[in-house]
């Protein structure tokens, strides 16, 4: 918002039909044929200065959005960095003749050793209880499990007692997102297949039967199953992302709507609906008090918008959701945090505030949310943004409520902390800037003509 708003329409285009600022909001409509010289588009379009600002801003926005959105999802496999996958060895069979360790230990050691020079995957050794806890808290994207009878079933292949192929279990975790879970599953299957070939190569020489030699070329069957199931109406793990997007958009659009609505009602902005153009009488009020008013309205109106979001998604559409009171409270606080941030940015930057807040809450937040493409599969710039960008924190909290029993260690605690940080930052930044403007005498008030 500029320090000196544009003059009323009635003073710029004098003549019959112009109204005073004290008239109703639609009383100062300009007559269709206002007297005096009229500018023509054919003349104005030749002015380079008229083109400069819109052209530069439009080009920059188009370029930056293209780089941000496509750059984050272009090649997840090449950008993979420490994707957490559990590795569980339950093998209890005695070692094969001539070997000191059971095959399960050898297999898991070879997987970890092969990945030691590759930072793409973070194989986390754990037992079955720790695995279940990690899946239920969203700390791993999947798991590779060596069953208890693995060595015994492999040993049977070299004899005539074999009844089935040995198995390795690959577990998925759809609650962390369909793409992340799928990537973990593919990585685990590839590791299991490579281990199967290595085991078969070592054992093929000891096999006496032709059938056994054939089986030992690729002896292990890889079985994939869901490690931590989610509801059928969960969008394959994407409802957390889209629900979070609704909260952020609610705060962003609501904040900007309240900002423009208050400025119009207080006489600091024109009201234009179709051909009707009006301006209210200017209400003398400081920038700080104006921001306080907008923030109070944001907190109040968000009660309604948050409730409607939950009614539409859960009650009308049937989205799977437990812990409804927790979900509503988290949703309301998240929407308010975004709305207060929008108000603070608009108060500080004025007319370009909407563009700045769009980059803060939408353009930079979407590709760094980690809700569709895991942050571990994005370039380092997006992982850096994910440390503080609001959508990543909010989506982790929503995901914890929807898929992981509202566990604090599944991302809910961090979500609450970052909401509090965001609210405090918005209040401090917004009121610091408006207080500074007020002390400098940069008032928005412009006397209205008689």
C-alpha cells in the first residue's frame, strides 16, 4: 500500500454525476459519456513506461515459477539423498556348512556395504518392534525384512526337500505419500533381487540336482505388502497434501480478501464491481491499528472457513479422518498462522505484498512441502526450504493426524511448534513495520474533497 493513495475518481474526472466520499459505496458511478478529453488505448499502448513494470514482473514470476515447480520434481532418482528405509534381519537358521553366519546376516551386511558409498538411501537396521514403530510414525518410507526361516529355506534348495522358494518381504508405507513409498519399494526390491543373485551364485556349485541349479540362479522370491495400511478414502496417501493445501489457500486468500475489504471499507482503496466505481469516506486510523483490525478479523473469519473445509472434506466427501477435534484445532491454527503472515507482509510491503506473500506461502512452499515428492528426492535447495517453509511443517502435522494416530513424533509436534513460531514472527514483523511507519509519519490518510 503506497503512502499516498490515488485521488478519488470524482477529482480526476470532474463533471456531472461525480459523488462525494460520504455517499453510498455505489453512488459515484462514472457516467458513460463523461465530459472532457478521454485517453485512448491506441495512444497509451505506445508508451514504453506503461509496459515496463507489468512486463518485468510477469516475466520474473513466469521464470521463477517454472524453475521452482519443475526443478523440484524433474528427476527424483538422481536427487535422492538419504531416503530412510528399514532393514530387518529375523533369520534364525543355523549357518550353512562352511559358513560362519546365517544368510540373513550376510545379506543385510552386503546391502549396507553396497550402500556405504552411496548417500541416496539411509538403510536403518532395526528389529521387528522398532520397525512397526517406525512405520506407524512415518519415520521410514518402507522396509526390507529377512524372515526367520530364510537360511533354512535356502539350504533346502540344494536338496530334494525344497517345497517353496525362500522369501524376502518388502513393506510399503503409503501414509508417507504414494511416490515416496513406491520409491522405497523399488529400491528394496532391487536390493533383494541383487542379494538373491549373489546367494544363488555362491550356492549353485554345491547343488547336485539340475532342478536345484536352475532354482539357484535366482532363488529368492520378493513379496511386497503394506506395512502400515491407511484408509481407502485417503487418496493413496495424498489427502494430507491436498487438505494442507486447502488450509494454506484458505489463509492466503482469506488474508488478502480481508486486507482489500478492510481498505475499501475504511476508504483507503476504491471499490469496483463491474462498471460501478466508488470510494467510501476515509476513516482516520493508524497503520498499526489497521493491521490489528485485519488480524482480529482474520482470526475470527478463519473459524468459519476452517469449519467449512472440514465439513466439505470429511462430512460431505467422506475423507478418512480420525481425531476430528485435534484435526479441527490444528487446521484452525494453521489457517490463522498463514493469514496473519499474509497481513504482516501486506502491511510491510503495501501494493506488492500479495506477490511477496504468494511466493512465501505458495510458490516456494509447494515444491518444498515434501508431501508429494519426498524432500529426500529433491535438490538440496528444496530440502533447505523445507526447514522453515510453512507447507512442509503443516503437511507433516496433518499427515500425522490423518495417517499416524496423531502421534507427536510423526510430525505433529513439529507442526505445532512451527505454527507458534509463524504466529509470533507474523506479529513481531507486522507490528514492528507498521509502528516504524507510524513513527516516521508515513500516514495513509488523504483528505477527501468536498
